[in-house]
C-alpha cells in the first residue's frame, strides 16, 4: 500500500486554523471580561469573577462551535466581504445565545430541584455561576448583550486586519517594483468597487487603481475604498494625464447604449489600454455581480443592444427536431449550430464542403455537450443533388438552415459563374430536396447586398430570395429568407484584415473615406435568424434591424486605438478606392419593397411580403442562366440583369 506525501499547503492551512482557534479562545474570553468591566463600571465584584471562572469553559465551547458551524474557519479573510461579516455576526450570536439559553435551562432545572445526572454534572461544573437571584438575572441579559457586541467587534476587527495588512503589503511591493500599470476606473458604483477589489485580490499585478471617474457630482471629492473620485466623464483625457494612467477600466454595467458609446469613444482617444466589466445576473434575476475584466473589442464600441428572444416560439420548432445546417462550418453557420444545440434538437446535422472548419466545430460541440447532443458532421456540396438527396433520405430533417454560399464580393466578380452555381443553384438544389423529403421549414441566409445589387454576389443572393419565394408557392415546406448586413468577425469581414495590417505596423487600407456599412455581431445574427424561423410564413423575406450604419474609416481608427496606437500618427490610413462591384452605402430594402415592409412581433425583425412574379418566365431565365454558367467561359452578368432588373454594375455604386 502506497502513501501519498503530505501536501505542505494542507499543513499550512491546518496550522493557520489552529492558530485562529487559539486566538478566538483569547478574544471570546476577553470580550466577556470587557463586558463585565463595562457593566460594573470598572470594578467587578469578586463573586461575579468567581461565576465567570466557572462558566468560561462552556461559554468558550459554544462560541467556537458557533464560529465553526457558520464556517468562518473556511473563509479566506484576505478576500473578505460583507458575506463573511454576516457569517461572523451569525456565529457570534449563536455562541452567545447558546450560552445564555444553556444558563437559563440550568437555572430552571435547579429551581425545580429536578435530579438529572447530566445536569447535576453541569451544575457542579458551573457551580455558583447560575445561582443568581431574579434581580440579578436582568443584569445577566445585559452582560450577554454587551459580550456579544464586544466579541463581534473584536473578532471582526481581527479578521479584517489580516486583509488590510495583506493589501497594504501587496500595494507597497507593487509600488516598489514600479512595474504596475496605473488604472483609471470609470464608474463609482458597485461595478467600480468590484474592479478595485479584483485588482487588489490579484496583487495589483494587472494594475494599480489611482482614480475613479463618475458623473455623479455628489460623489466628487470622496473616496471609494481609498481611491479618489473625480467628477466628469467628459474630462477623462485630462484625468488620464493627471494621474499618468496607462489603463482604463469601464465599470458601468447599467449604462445604456448611447452613454456607453460616448464613453467608449472618449476612452478610445486616450491611447490607454481599455478593459471593461459587464453585468451578470444572479440566480434571482437581479444584477448583483459583474463579469471579470476583459479587453474592450470592436464589438463593444458598436454598443449593439442585447437581443431578447421569444424562447418558447424557438423551442417549439427546434426542440426534439432533426435540424440540418448547410455551410455549418462557416462563421454564421457554426454560430447557428451553437445556438441550435442549446435548444436540444433530437439530431443536429452539420453539412459543409470544407472539412477543417466542420471538424473544429464537431470537436467543440462534442466537448461541450459530452454525449448529451446527437451530432453528425457530413462533408458534401450543395451543388451535388445526389448527395443532398442521400443526406435528407438518411437523416429526414424537419428544419433546414441554408448558410452555404460564396460571399466574397471581389472574388465573385472574378468568378461570376461559380457564384451562380453555388449561390443560386445550390440554394435551388437544397430547396427542391427539402420539398421532396417533406422538410417542415427552410430558412436561407441572404444579405443587404441583394438590395439594388452592384456586384455579382449581391445579384445572386437576390435571385436566391426569388427562388425561395417561387418554392413557397409550389411546396408544402415553409420557405423564408433572412436579410442582414455585415457580421463582425465573420469570414471575409474587414476586421481581421485591419487587425493584420495594424500588427504589421500599417498602413490600414480603406477603400473610400465615406464608405459605410451596417454591422451586427455573429451571435446576434444567429439568434435573429432562429427567431425569424419561428415567426415566419412561407415566402417571407425578413429584414433585420441593423442599427446605424458605421463609417469604415471610423471602424479602422477605433481598431488602431484599441491596439494602443494613434491613427494617422503611429498607424497611417490609406484610401485605395472602391473595389469592383463595391457600393458606398448599403440598403436593407428596395424602393418597390417599401410599401410591403411591416413590423413583426419582434422589435428587431421586419418582414417583406412576397413579390408578384411570372413563375414560368422566371424558370426559363433560370435555365438559361444554368446553361450559361455551365460553359467554360460563360458570361452570366446579362442573364443576372434579366432576373434582377435593379442589378447595376459599375455605373452607380451609391445605390440611390
């Protein structure tokens, strides 16, 4: 039989607990003596001291038991907070109250002349300490009350002195090292206090708090945990210079989007490293804690509002269902899979042509759900009708999300026939297979570039919208499309390009100083797609609320600042001109669609009614397009214009 070596940390902990118990024995008895001293105005009668000498073992036992029962010996007092204070309050009350109750019980038994062996033993142990007259009994209550108060003060003070000494020592060592970053905290509420505590708990290795800034003028000139509070969010740059700060932590979890956007913009211009905390709801649904500090990213600067979903409506069509996601390994497709998995489908099937992304997603979901999710990852192309039929025959999907597409605008300008084959006819293949195999509903992902398209990619996505509206009229399957703008962090997003250029020292290339785009986050886009799938009727095209368009040059400048550089100084911005097929401004609806645009039950989702069209003529143009795209050097642009009259390439990129 082998014996593990003793862990030195365990022995140190036991030694600390033993030392604390011995110290508590001293403190609880000191508190009783102090109570007697106060009660009898400095002159304690001899008979009272005799009673104390008899009762102190019982009193000590009950007090230590109370502290042990409330688990005060398991607390790390260097990180103590109000919760630990409440434990001490309860522990000392239990100890003193139990002693007082015990004394009453013994006195009652003695006066009744009841013979109980155990009680006789305790009477002999306590002796005359319980032989008190009724007149002195009230004085006993007072003594116990004073004892509890003094004990609570002494024990709490002793415990928290550990924390104060520890923090003072850590702070001195941090200052002596002269390596600590100086931190300005925005927000003097519970969020700011949490940041100060967290920095202290980490030994100031992640920064030394030097000032707190808040717009509440009543707090100006006061201190929070010893850190001065300065007034005026607008004065952040001046305070950064005054306190020689290198870091800013934004700790206002309750701020609305407009306020947060303003604060972010001001802070981004200081050149400081930015971090922030956000609100975390506790189990009761209130905001009782903040998240750990993290770096501010470009998504934070956009200040997108939180998406509120109708969980019941989404569960009704996903929970317990077989769900197929085409293009499931891509940035949007993979996030859709993550979101869908949370709704417990009976079977989640991921289909993608690119094996690496599909494999990584499979490992992620397998590790996260540990056998609780039935997951199948398949390799295949939406251009392969036979493969689609095989997959749907085998898995019998009830819901299909179609995210597979070519979406890089410049690349599709150079390979327009491939865009047609994949985007248009890939979508048609999936839709017809869904119809043949009795799929309940199919949701395709479209784009704002489908509106008045100026590039091949946008034109093909507009045709896919027409395809699903055509299929909606011919099939029992419920077909719908969701149209949204650029997604931050997705494959092909401008963000990774800018970050790489900044890492190389610049310049950052922007096509035009006035170019703007709508942006949303990947999780937000995926959630709204799921929500649209829950509320949609067949043939609907949903338009997501993308918020305010963002200037790409402003996006570039913010990224440069987040990296700790000054735009147009440390990192230059070059304007390289619009790329083939690129617009200055994107739109979410066409002029002829405006009248049919209406709101839905979700405040971030609007819907367009199906457009009237000649189905026979549409099919003939589709077949002509298919034939042209299959040629070695087919020219599909004219046929795309026949299908999408608003497709104007290279003539008016402003899309009026």
